[in-house]
């Protein structure tokens, strides 16, 4: 043992910092020093010779701990013998052995056994770090511009977490944890450091993922497909997919995504629906058409739950559906009983409509209400719900409250059974027959039971590992630690009405984009819905420009939902132009770092256009309120640094086409569509008449912004056909 320790010590840079019995773990970039009592006293960033462990008051913390009930007990002693670390938790009357693996790139600690009194969890490694500016809580990385420290799990059964500074906490603490509820032995903590982490973190993580057989989250994050926005086609089939392809091309969007609901009867068994009579052959026609047009293909799935009309539910419910509560019958019931007496108090059972569903053997029962005083009863019961068979049930029989999703179309799976693997194989077969898919959206990731940290990621993993080939882009709404290796993009939000889109973008995707960037991840700025839902509810050019501009600030994609019935948008062409301009500029990397910083000013709106020289130009714009005395025209003003004597107005008609009469001579204003291409105007009694429909630009020579705003507000509007 002494010889082994001396070998470790002699390869270290700072001998004076060590004391007899210290355990030293190191890579080429980082050295961790642990005292014999288990306190971690140093975490040296070797390339820059800087200490990253927190050493001030309240001082360094224990490197290991165990949890028994609500009590956490710190390590009391640590001894290294070769590649085995023996850890004692004296006050807990427990001990653990961990296997050490040291490479140039990382240190791994794998839990081999726990002896003594039972424990609920083992903190395999925990480190108090000095306060750092970038805290990536998803993948458990903390860093500054010079150096970063990551403590992640080496498999899906290892949790990792971070405690950030607060009013009561001055330190950053990272830890990796094994939990008894999913198995202690085999859990693995992986520690590594990286100089200049913004440049090298993904390189280091790629090595960890390779060595531990994890999904390739680091490599996938570098795929150029990560930058692709997608068009969500609402109802594509072999007969209409060409129309969706034209939409995508018109928008400059490089990917088309569709949902499993397009071609199946629902989640669970994924039976082919009437729109796809030839099943996988029809779907292959759709995906081949998309690829043939030079576009990527994406698939949206629900995977952790089943439709209530699926064969998993009716006519015979599967015993692998998850249940929230279990009860015991205190009296027999026949097939017509409307009152069911149980031993346990039903208090807290859901009263949400369509979620009040009990399972008794192979029968489903809907209840209207229940009592919370003895005798406990479910009342107003409708027997044989969802086309199951009503039958007798004897005293002592079990009855359970099904885990019906908050979207009651679905019933959730018991993740402790093999039903998730069974469903995963069906999804995998669809992908194999009709792929490759460049993206899969894992919807409903939040719809799993406890322990959530494990089942959220593990349900994703059970599907992800059967996808062949592996999609480079995956998204989901919620994620836990191990999800990082699969979900290479983050957080498409549910849709909001167009009139709330800007505010929603400020509050959610923009805030999330800044945080996820610290985790080396892009955010999906969608879902953007209601392209042309009705004459009163439809997307407008300014709303789309705001969202796509904010997404460009963090070089993030946007998902735009369009259906063939979205025919009510009077400014569809202008909307397409907005999206294409931003997408082409962002994908072509035509925006500078300085411009992306401008776009992070969330209170200032911007306009991107191609100028007279064929260059992308970004300008700040301000809305003209009360334009032409009404709501028939929307207008914004802007100035250009190279044209100090000209004020510009960006405007369009809200609906149809109108004539705009401005109190300005014809030689004082130029109308352009697109920018730089003059279009005819008319003169009438000293005024200039302009046909306004799709988005256009007016330039006013020798006029300032207040003067132009006054002219615009004083304009008169009439319909073009009057």
C-alpha cells in the first residue's frame, strides 16, 4: 500500500500539500486530495496551478456520506489499497468499498458493496467548490473561463446533483449518488477537469461517454443538425407531403417533423391508421420524399404511456399499467354494484374528470365520488368502463387507482415492469423500417412515477438505445441528469396564442437558453403554433421576427407548426420571408457575436434584411402606435448607421390590401419590396398614395424619426378595391 501511495505522490506537482495517509486521485488536469478522515482538502487545477476546492469557512467538506432515513452521516475514515477505496461511516455503523479507475482524462469510483446497517443512499463523491460563474446543473459542471470541474454519473442508475450558493450557502457543492431504490452496487461517479472548458468540455465528456458505453451526447451536440429548426407538419401523408415540403423550402427550414399520431391510432401498440393503409410502406414514402428534397426528418413520440383506447387498456387492461393507490374490498360486489366499500381511506384520490378510474382485476371502473369517513366507499361507480367486462369481485380482492395522465387521453406505464421495453421495440421497428430520422422528440418525459430522477432518464434510455441509427438530435420537455447524454437539445414549450408570443418568448425560451448554454445545450424556441388558425388568430411578421431573432441570439432553432388548414393568415408570404431571412442568416453564420449580443436585449425589437449590397443588415426597430388612425396597418421605424439622413418605416396591412395616403410629396418617400427594389407610388393632391399589402419598406429622405411617425399617424387608409 505504501509503495502505491508513493507512486501517486511522486507524480504530483505539489508534494508539500500532502500529509501521511492522504488519498490522492488525479488525472492530467486535476488532482483531488482526501485526508484520512475523508475530508476533501484540495482540488487542484493542474494546468493553471489553481485551487478549485472551497477551503474558507465553513471549510472543506466530507468526500463521502451515507443517508439513513432523514439523516445524512459523513465519512469518518478512508483508506486506499491499490484500486480499492475502503470508506467507513462510523456514526452510521456502515462501510463501503469503491473501485478506483484513474486515466489521463477522468477518475471513476464504482460502488462495490455496502456493509453494516442498511443505508438508503451513498454519496459516492461530493466536492465543495469555490464559487464559479458558470453552473451547469443538468450535467453537473461548474467552471470559469480558465478551468471547469464536472462530477457526473457513469450510468443511468447514478444520480448527480449540485447545490448552488444561496443566502444560507456560500459554496457550490457537486455530488454523485447511488440510491437503494434502484440499486446501490454498480453506481459510478466520474470526476474530471478541463482547461478552457468552453473549448474542451465536450472533448472530455466524449471520452467518458465512450469508456462507459453511454449515448454520445457530446458528439451529437457538435452535429450541424443541432442548429436546424423544424417545420411540424400536422397531418402529412403520401398524398400531401409535397405541400409540406414546399412550405419548408419557402421558410428556409431544413427539417420536417411529424407525430406518430399522423400515422397510427395512438400510443402503446402504434397500430397503423386509415391514412396509412400500407403501414410502414406508406410512411417510408413520406420520409423518402422529405429526404429526397434535401431535408432532414424528425419524429414526435409519446413513449411512457398508452392511449386509453389502446389494447393495453381495453377490452382487457394490462397488469403493467401503473397504479397510484391500492385498496382492499371489505365487501363483495357483483357486476352491477355502484358502491364499492374499501378498507383504506381514499382521501386524496383524484377527482379530475376522466381520471377517476379504478382497476379491479381485468375490469375498469369509473367513480363519481368517495367518502373520507368510515365506511370508506367509492360511489356512483360505472362498471365495465372503457369497454371492459363488468364482473364480480370478492371480499379481500384488490382494487387500484390507475395512474391516468393529466392529459386524460393517456394512462401511464409501470416503469418497474418490462412494458416500456416492449413499447420501445415497436418504436424501434418503425424507425428502422422508415428511417433514418435525424431527430426524435420524446414527449411526455415528465409522465413517469417516482423515483423521478431515475425513471425520467431511464424511460428515455429504454427507447433511445433501440433506435437504429441513433438520431443526432433528441428533445424532451423535462430531463434528469443522465438525460443529458440523449437529449441533445432542450425544451420546446407548449404553444401560446400569437398575441402572447413575444412576452412568452421573453419569459421562457430566452431565460432557458441562457442557462442551457452553460450546460453546452441549445434550446428549441418553439412550439410556435396558430400560423393561420382563423382571421382573428394568426401569426404576424413582427411576432415571428421577434422569436426567430431571439433564437438567433443564442444560435438556437425554432419549431414552427403548420397544417394544410392554416389558410387564414393574410400575411403568410411575409411570415415565410421573415423565417427564411433569419434561418438563412443564422445557419449561414452571417450574424456577428456583437449582433447576437444586441439581440439579447429583450425589450428592443429588431429587423433583419438583405441590403442594397446583398449583405444581411440588422437594425433596431420601434413600433408606431396609432398608425394611420387605426389597426389596418402595422408599422415600425428604424435608422441605419450608414444613412444618417434617412428614416425608414417597415409596414404591412393587417388584412388584405389597402391604399395608404401620406401627407408627403412623391419625391420625399420611396416604397420598396423587397428592400432596395423600388415599387411604384401615386400622387394625388400633393399626397403620396402607396399600395400596402405584404410587408414593405418606406424610406423618407431628410426626415427624422419623430417627423416620420407624425406622417404615418396622419396617414389615411382605404381599401384597395374602393
